[in-house]
C-alpha cells in the first residue's frame, strides 16, 4: 500500500508518490499532472472535478465552485445546483478525485497521504484540511507547510553547499514566505510568514475592476456568466503578458462590446496594492529568522510567482533578480512526495532531516489584577519556534481563597486575547489561600504536525491535560458517519467522460467570449460535438481528438486578438473522418 503526497492548492492540486528512488507525479485522467481545484455539480447529481469543472465556471456558474481553499476553516457555504457545500466538503471531492487517479495509476490501494498546507494556515484551517481528507477516505500521515516541501525538493535537486534561502510561494490564493537554512543533510526552516488571503486571484480581481472602471461598468451588476468570463479573461491576459507586449480583453454585453488593452506598466500599477502586502510579509519573515546572515538566494514557486511583473518587483526589493524554481508549479507536490517517502521510511531518504517552525504564537489569556477586565496574552510558544516545541510557565491566583484557575488557550499575535483565535480551555482546582500563593504550571507541547497538547498541574496536585482539537471541525463518530455518508453518496463523473465534458464546456466557454464569424464557427463545432453520441468508440476518439486540436487553435488565436474577424477554419473540416467504424 502506497503513501502519496498531495499538494492541495487554491487553483490546482497535484498528487505524487515516491518510488524507485524518486518523487513521481501522478497524472489524472486527462494525462495532466495538474488537476484544477474546481467542482461542478451535474444534473444527474454526479460531480466533475478538474479542468472540465473549471470550464463550467463560465458556462454553468450556478453549479460550479473554485478557489474554495481560501475559505477552509470558516462557516462560508457554497451553493451548487441548489445544494449547499462547505469548503472542506468541496476540498474532499478534489482529494477523492486525486485518490482515484492515484489508485488507477499505481494499480494498488492508497489510503494514506501527506498533504501540504500554506505555512500560515491557522488551527481552524489545518483541522479543516484534515477533515477534508477524512471525508475523502484518506488517513493524514502528516501536514507539511508548502514552502517547507518546496525547500525539500529544491535542496534535493540543487545539491548546493551550505546556504540560507528564502522561499517565496505565491499561488492563486495564498502567499507563504520561508527562510531556510541548508547544511549537510539538514533542511531547517528558521522563519515563516504569510497571508492566507493574498494571491494571483487578487491580481485578477484588480484587472477586472480596472476593466469595469475604464468602460463605465458596475462589477456588482454583471450577471454571473459575464463576471466569470471577465475574471477568466483577466487571468488569461495577465498570463499572456509573460511573453507578449500587450494583451487584449473584450466583453460582449447584449449589443455592446467593451474592451481593454493590458500592458506591463498598467499591470504593475494595478499590482501595487498586492505587492505592498507581499513586501510586509517578506519583512516579517526576515525579522523573525534565527540568524541575520545574508540570504544567498530567493527562490520563487507557485503559479503567480512566475509573472515577470512579480520578478521585477522583487528585483527592486532585493537588488538582484530572484530565481524561479525548476518546475515552479510542481515543486511543492514533488516535495510532498519526498516527505511521503520519508514517512514510508524509504532507505534512500533515511539520512535526510527536515525541521519546521510554529507559524503562530500560542498562549493563554491572563489578567494582571482583579481590576483588569480585558485579558491579554501570555505567550508560551512564540511564532517561528522550532518544532517540536515544549514550554511551561506558572500562573498564580488573583484573589483570596480562589479555588480554581481556568486557562483559555489562544493562537495569534494580538496583545488582547480577544484579537486571537481561541482553541480551547482547561481548568484545574487549587487549594484556598491568599492571592498569589497558589498556582498552576501550564505546559504547551506543539508537535511537528501542528497538534497542540496542553497540561496544567496545580500547586494542590490537581492535574488536567487536553489535546486541543477544534470542536467545530473534529467530528464525533456519529457526525463523521453522517458526513461520510453525505459525501459518499456523491458520485464522481464516470471515467472517460471528463475529457469529452471538458472539451464541450471549453467550446461553450469560447463561444461566449467570441463574436461574429468566430462565434458562428464555434457554434458549428458545438453542434458537431453533440452529435457524436451514436458513433463507435474508435470514431469518437478520432473525432474528439480532431475537435480538441481545433479548439486549441481557436483559443490561441482568440487570446492573441479576440477582435479578429479573419477566416480561421482553413482546410480543416470538422466532419471528416467521422464515418462509423468498427472497434
């Protein structure tokens, strides 16, 4: 039985396995390593996960969801086709698709996984990730911070000498920055900082908002289909600027067309608010690091980190150009695959040592006197402490004949306890006596998987301990059974249907984005695709392959010049080679 590594991303998710001495990415049904983190509910009650679902964000926005990872650990709800889903339930469906792909590819059972999370995920978000895995039928062997996984993979591949690196992981919805010390066979994370609500999606929203301002539109008044199309074009134009001097956007609303030409200077201007937040995160990571030696290299990972405008910003910040990691979209997944190999005790990885740090400070609410009505934080474990971490402190009674000490446990950096995330509470009995005489010793133990164990022993001998588990996300056996039953009743779309559904929705999406002869030609192709139901499997495969090639050509030309009215069918006949054939 294999242990797999999973990079559960905001935009894309990947699975990886360590075997035959290397980390190996697992392809999905489409033969691709990246599976879009999107879920779409079909009319028959089954769900599509991946590229086919992503296309339906435009064609069927009312039954499709994406970017739900940023809402993990919250009460946010998504409505798909009249059914309500929590973020962890949607993530469970993505994990289940990755699990099915892994089982099919490996040809053996898979029930355990190492899953990556943003380094700055708090307890709620980490617990939600574990719950998603639980609902998908997976046992989580470990949660690993995404930049830590990237550092592990980079170090294994680079084989450089001792150095101090900064890993900047800028994805679709999250930003993580880690400072990493590498020496001999040890990879030591010395500081982390991040923002769980900052990523490439924010750049897309800034572009879309500027498009609306320039064209006198109200973004909030656009219907879901038009808004989804606008966001998709913003993303496409942003990416296109990686290799082109300009990118055009166009939006058709009833009988009017609106347009915008995006250029690198304009994109840089729109990115300024996002980049200022990036700067603050980098500054915090540098201040928290264990030693002040200079950073040898800045390594960029994640989809958004590849944008030239982001590299320009960091070059100005550091005075030199950062390095884009080899396989920046896959490096986290490959690192998680290596971590899975370590968990499986693979002989080739036994000498490799990787340490991590606590992303948030942990402590208890305390008061200075009986007149203090606003509890403040007393920290036992500070952020960036190396894991596993153990710390203890004594806390004393505030008034005469006090018989108990109650400790509220929090995670966060705020001075006042109410500013932070409450994780739980613990109470011990103390003998009566003068104020300040009786006390309790509180011990925090925070392990490598981000699990907090709290114990308290009073001066009178009373002892209590507690494993801090989020009460909203850790289910009772009965609740777990009901949740598993609910998610288990939802069937993934049948194998083999993903590619055809993806192509059809791709065509429908391009149809909505196009005009004139483009639209007429794509409409003809849609009609053709819908007429293939009675063809034999061989003929269907040939026809869908030809349709896929034509759609890719159309999409490339539309992205280059969406307003072009030039003929583009050439000699291509979508109806050729579709005669019914025997298998």
